[in-house]
């Protein structure tokens, strides 16, 4: 899950889930058109091979909750049944499931079937014709191999070279213990959008933003604070998942001037933090954003 969140974003994962649901909807409608029967329901197989309890983290739960909400709201009653196979350590999984199941309503939970016995492949064949089931799941379908890699996305560990932070547009800096890193973003027009993306290599970081003053008239930070010019526009808080995923966000600049983005490691007495970040200011017109 960590590698996946380093390589993509929550928004992209949700969009992909909706895209997959839409493809399923179209396939069911096309089958109904060809057979003259009412649209059927989808049968899903969730292969949990390689999944561990450590991967059920806060960000995974948040994404799962959003995906389920969007899909069930827009594609109601299209899901027939879900089979979970290759359960990791069934007893430990039961503990994790007791937490995860709270995301789903009773109607949805009733469609989940956990195949815990050693003959789970035979169980699948009781409901799916072998020519429609990939060979690695017990069927006879090979396109062109047992994994049906031509039609199915084969999972695995996400290579680090696919992480978004490997993009040359990201800057890198090491923030010593007890210190912070600040960058100034100059906004020329009210209504501009300041956006950012960042991640840390290890451990969390504190992040916030404030308005320093109008460009050309902005005092030094300490002096601006004394004069009441320094105004928090994003309250600083620790970002616990910054080393597990790429954090993104934006704010609307209500007035022109200098805004400061701050990554604060002041609460750490021993650990320095390696920060990868980028930001841009987008004017509230058709002008191209100023990348920095």
C-alpha cells in the first residue's frame, strides 16, 4: 500500500475505481442487450495473497471508504457477490476484518464470502465455469499465461522508480532536527491558487502556510508577526502519513502578496527529515501557472 500511495494519489485511485465500475456497468448492459435478459450482477474475486495486517493503515481505510461510497451510490445493486481468497493468517485477518467491516453497511457485508478452506479453488468452480476463470485461480483460462496477464493487471510491489517523487520537478532538502524549511510563494492576483505536493523519506513532518504581506512591502517574518501582518492561512499540523504517500493540497490566495509554506521539524530532537516537494502558483485566468 505504501508503494501504491507513493506512485499515485487518492484522487487517481478513486477515479480508477469509478472507471472500473463504469466498465462493469457497460459490460452488464451489453450482455443484457445480447441475451434479451435483465442486466446481471457482478461477481468479484479479491485475491489477498501477500496482504498483511500492517497494510491496513489509516490512508488505506480512508480511500476504501471513499471508493465504496462513490461506487455504491452511483452503481447501486450491481454487485452480486465477492469472494475473498488467499486470506493472510485467518485469525489475524479476522481481527482486521472486525475493524474494516464497519465501513460497509449490512447489505454490502452480506455479499462478502471468505473462502478459508484449502479447497477454495474448487469452491470457486462451483460458481464460475472453468473457461472463464484464470488458471492461477483454479480455472483453465490462459491469456496467454496462468495469470492472464494480457487481460488482467498483475499485482506486486510497486518499483521505487515509479514513485511520483522521482520526477525531476521535485526539490529535495534535508531538514535538521529542531529546524524548519520555508519557501515563499509570490501571488500577483487575488484568487490565485497555491498548490503543493510533498513527501518525506522517513518519519512525519509538520506542515502549514501563512500570509506574510504584500510583495514589496512584506516585512521580515518576525517583524510581520509583531505588526499583525503574518496571518495563518493553513494551520500547521503534523502529517503522520507523509512518508507513506505523496501529500497534496491547495489554497486560494484571497489577496496578492507573499505566502509562506513551512515544513517544520522543530518538534524533533534527534531526527533530521529528508523532504521532497514542489509547488506552483496558478493565476485565476487562462494564463499558464508559474512552476517553481
